[in-house]
């Protein structure tokens, strides 16, 4: 996914502290900040505050406005999680403390006044910006109102203690109050302008997309081209039936948008009345579903192929830049590929002259889940032609592999992280196929892979390249190794004489993003870069304006 820059969304989402930790943190930090301000004013100014006054002022400045805002945003804004609301309050509490430290170094009353009001404007603008991005720009009127509530409390506290006794001219009071409102409106106008520019490139609202991704919503993208992609089915029967579905569809783009949850949906449905898993073929985000409901059309195309009881040993060949593993059976072939430095491949790189009913090509996609490759192989390039030559050579090598009796055992573990294990035995050779419904693999999975190499002749580790949850993608550091071991043990214990078969058929018409995906990516990139640049420029102008 790194090749398209959309993975920047992974860095926007992280695990927030639980609410039971956030609220006590607000209380404790209000005391820390209050006494920190007391110390700063004692050291750098002639002002001396009594401890009772510090506690009262600290509660009114650093605690009550933020507890109020933490609950208000959750109650007033649609589906806004309470944990998000209180975390925003924690961030703003820290921002106010930083401005307080700056205030302790002010050398004139005029500068102190400007710093105070710049702090109010920053908090107000920060609330507006975060709430717009995480809720949706269509709620900007409501957001402007609720964001004003916290700022209004802080301004009222300021005037209660010192605001009216500083001898500041009346026009500066009016100017400062107006600046708070103008700054918030100006931020909304910047974001509306960005939204307009983005919608001129694609019909998707990037702010709606961002808010949906942060909430992990399930949405249809009004994009794409009508297609009828192949869905390959690999079936194995050892007394129990295993169905492995390999649609020529990429599980993306992100979260619940389009087909981001495709792999998980397929795995869940295949295991509702049987046993099955999802295999990722070499393709790019151009093959993403536009409508998540079209996963049903993918499942409808899963077939029941004829199976045979003889297969070849696993053949492997390393071409330096890419490595292939394959097995043939009754004129059919399954091939696994791995290239450490490549993320995705255009759909025509390998399969442009290959019959889907005869050859199943699986991309192991076992890159590091956090620091995966950013390279994408484009169709028609010299690199694509070279890789295609390696693939054709490997298929020719496979044709000479002799057939033997085939045995297999398998197990699927359904949990937050779905797992699959299959053990194949052919002519005494033991192969372990171990997969997980993730986008890449973690370090402990690689350690487990190396450990099993002592027990099996071949160990093929793979991921489905799912984009189901950017929350998981951003945070996943470890895997459920215990469940993996159990799945391998179950698969090993279930090994028995088996039959294997492959077939392919196309889906009913559905929409794949194709070149519209480029417009979507351009929108995201414009949103991120243009918004950041505009806000930095705006804040610079704001500082000049206030001073």
C-alpha cells in the first residue's frame, strides 16, 4: 500500500488511552499544570500566588473547561466517541499549558494580552479542525458552535480574574474577541476550498472519507468501472472440505470503504457452513471494489472444482529478484510468489496469457506489516517483462515434476486475526502453508516461520493483504503466535489422503475502481499536503495579526 501514499492514514489513527485513564489524567494534569504555572510565574515574574488561589484558578482554567468540552463534543456531535472527545481535551489542556509557560516570559502587558488571546484562538481553531476532520465537513455549523463553548468558558474565566483590570483599550477587547470567531471561520473556509479542489478531481469527499476511515465506517464509493473479475477456487478434500477463494480483486482501498473488508468477509462466509480462507493474487488497488456489498458477488462465484488424488512435490526456484514455489496436479498448477522489495503488481504482469482455470498465482505478501515495500510493478515496463519471463520459465519447470499420492490437513482459527494452516505431504515431503488475515507479517511470525523450517521441508508464510482496519494496521506489532501453533498442530494431526482441484469463473457485473483509484489517491494527497501548508501559512499570519 505504501506505493500509493494512502498509508499516511495509518499514522493518523492510533490506540487512544481508555476513558478510565483519560478522565483521571485530566484531573491530575490540571494540578501538575497549575503548579507548573505557579512555579513559572514565581521564577520569571513578580507575581506571587497563594496555594488556594492556584488550586481555584487551576480548576477553572485547566480542569472544568476541558471536562465540559470532553463531554459536550461526545453528546452533541453525531457518533463522536467519548474517548476521542476527552483525548482532544487532553491535547488542548497541554497546549494551554505551553502557552501559559510562554506567557510567563512576556515583557509587557500588550505582549501578555496577545499571548493569551493567541492561546484562545489556537484552542478554538484546534477544536474546529480536529472535529471537522473526524466528524465531517458537512457538520461545520454545529462544530463552530460547540467549539465556541469551551473557548467561551476560558474567556469568561480570564475576564473574571484579570481581563478587565489590565487597562487594555476597548477596541483591543473587541478586536481580540472578533479574532477568535474570524480565525475559526477562516479555517472552515480553507477546508471548504480544499474540498472544492478535491471534488474537481473526483466525486469522493476526502473529508467524508477521512472521517469514515477514522470511525471505521462501511461505505460505498461512487466510482469505478463495470467489471467481471475471475474468482479462482482451490478445493481440497481429506474427508473434510477446504475452500480457498482467490478473487482477482484487491482487498482495498481502506477500512470499510469499497472492498477494504473483502478478505474478512470472504473468510467469515466460507466458514459459516464449512472451512475456507482467502488467498491474495498479485494485483493493485486499481482492482479494489467500489461497493463493499459486492463481496456477495465474489462469494457467489466460488465454485466446486473436480479434484484429483495425485500432485507433485513442491518445486521452488529463486531468480534473485523474485522467488516462486509451485505444485502441479492433473494439468492444473498453483504457484506462490514472493519478492521482498515489491508491494503490488499490475494485474497483467503475470497473467496476460495464462488461463485462470489452469494456473492459480498467489502473492505471499509477507512483508513487514509496519515497514513494507513501496514499490509497484507497472504493466509494460522492462521489469514487468523480466518478471514475466521468470514466471514462464518456472511454469515450464513445473511441467516436468512427477505426480505422487497427495495428503493434506488443515485448520482455520477465527478471531480478531483470522489464521489458516495447511500441511501437505507428497512423496514424503512435508510443506506448511501458514496464513493470516493481515497486511504483511510481524516479527514474531517470521520467527515462527524459521522455527518451523526445522520441522517441515518448506514453510510458506502469507498474508491476505487486507485493508480492513487502518486501526489494526497502525498498531499491530505482535501476532497471536499461540493460536498459530495450535492451528499448525491441528492441521498436522488432520493430515490424511486428499484430493485437490482448481477452477475459475467470473462474477456477476460489479464495479472496480480501476483508474478512478488514481483520482482518489490524488485527492488524499492534495488534502493532506494542501491543508497542512494552508494551516501553517494561516497560523503565521495569525501570529503577525495578533502582535
